[in-house]
């Protein structure tokens, strides 16, 4: 059950925002093997002066930062595949892979409270974390 924050430097239509969210979710389902219904994604559109990005970005309005808090345990291969899946999906929406930055923060199961305040390590998650 990754918790995701997508941050962008421009306004998108509601339909475009949903498409971006779905592009990230689709990659998570495929490469982290989470249930499709397990969707915890926030989308933030910042005014450009409130969201600095690397200076070498010619079309800095397309800069997109994706932060993923996830249970610890995914393999390096799964992470590499996730990165490629996300940028490939976003490229279909007109966001160049060169404008996408992805950060994964891994959190041990015991440090994640879910389902009524239970530690994630104490319950059956319904999916594998070690993929």
C-alpha cells in the first residue's frame, strides 16, 4: 500500500491529473504487485516559483516529482522496473522521462499503522512485499 505524492509545476485539467495518477498507479500495480484497488495517491500542482527544479530543464513546466512511501522489501529489479514503468506511462501523456524524478522511501512494516491502528507487520496484507 504505497502512499504516493505527485508534484508538478503547472496546471493540468482534471482529466489530465486523473490520467497522471492512473499512470503511476498502473506502474505500481504491475511492478510492485499491489492490488489495483490499493490506491493512495495525492496530486499537487504548484505555482512554478514555489517549486524549484534543476536549472537545465528547458521545459521546466513539465518537471514532475514523484515521492513513494512504501513497505521495505522490494528488490532492486522491482524498483528499476517501477521507475521505467512510471516514465514510460507518463511519456504517453506528453511528459518526457527527462522531466521525471522518482524517490522511494522504504518504511519497515512495524512503522506503518493501518486498518484501524494495527502495525502492518501484525496483519495479512493480502499481497507480497518481497517482489
